[in-house]
């Protein structure tokens, strides 16, 4: 599930001297995003402007505060969109509609976590690494008993892609016309290393990216709480943009069965 890339930085990411404006997130039980913040502690080392936890509620960022599009090379960076998890800090969110280990979820992936990681490229414009600031993910069905996702980094997933048809993938200076789907995972077998920006965007195949988590692989059938935390002695301070419940897609077998049922119903009608 987790791709290992050769380059890995632990650098704090923030903008000093930015005035704080409270932007309240909102969500309703039927939508695919995290519903509410249960608790948040910024911890140490986070710019005070990046401590509005409501930034993690609602849909992940498609267009940044200054109008540039989010791409895997131009990640969300403004404090209205992402919240920082400092050393010793944590963010716990709740989904009112539980995330289920639905067999119809693409690739078995049930939950997506969006950070502000981004790919870096070499001199030939090919992906050569990811800017991943670490952290820890825990899942719970009841907010009491937690499962720690050993070896999975909150910023270790596929960086967000806002549009299927954006021209400037490097800087996101244009807006696309076809939005990506933030509830559809990228094929976890995709290896980004060595791809051009265009090859990478095409390989997302309509997905908006994110870290894909198969809750079943961690022994869970239902998840209503997600916590992102950071060690007291961590080097990096990751940022979180949002959380999404994956939209199930009926398998070809189910579609075939539904189609057969439709044919059979037609046969029955004709026989009558
Ligand atoms: Ca699953
Ligand atoms: Ca980050
Ligand atoms: Ca956000």
C-alpha cells in the first residue's frame, strides 16, 4: 500500500506573519468528508496561523487561496486549507457515517487522507521524490480503542490532483474544466518514480489522489474516528487537508448479475 521513494525530507512548512482568520468547516452526515473535529492539539513547531483544525473538515482543496490549482507538484499551502500537526500534537476527526470495509471499494481502499505532500522532479521533469513530513495514523470504530497504522505516513500517499485536464501541472497556474474525484483512490500499484508530470496525472485516472487505506488490512470492518499525531521528538510537522470516505463501485460481477437480472426480468415479461 505504501510506496517507498528514495528521497524523504523532514522540513517544517509554514508562512510566518500571516494574519489569522477563523474559517469554520462544516459537513453533514451524508457527505464523504470527515464530519467534525473531536480534538486537536497543535503541539510544538507549528506556525500559529496553521492551527485552525476546521481546515481538515470538508472537501480537500482543489484550488488554493490565491487561485492556483492543486497538483501533485503544487500542493495546498494556505492556512484556510490545511492544519499543522506539530511535535507532540494530534488531530482527531469523526465521520458520522462510518467508513466500511466495503468489498466494492476500488482496490479495497476505504479511506483517503489528504495532506500537503508533493512530488519533486529531476532536471528532466520526472518524479524523483516526495516531500513527506511524517506523522502517525490511528483508526477507531468507537473513539476508545485505536489501531495504529505502523509504517504508514499521513503525507506518504499520492499528492492531491484537483483537475483531470489541467495544463500547468508544475505550478497550477490554470484551472481545469473536469474536476477529479476525491472519493476515488489512485491504483496503489502505481509507482510515481520516473514519470513525467503528464504521465503521472494520466495515471491518476480521474482520482484526486490521497493516501489510500484498506481498513480491512488493519483488522477493522468499520471506522468512525481517525487520528493523526506526531512524535514529541519528530523532525517534521505534517499538514492535513482532509479525509474522505471512498465511494464503492459495483464489481463487474455485480454489474453482470444486475444485467442478467434485467435480461431475466425481460424474459419473464415476454413469457407472460
Ligand atoms: Ca477495504
Ligand atoms: Ca507538509
Ligand atoms: Ca482542507
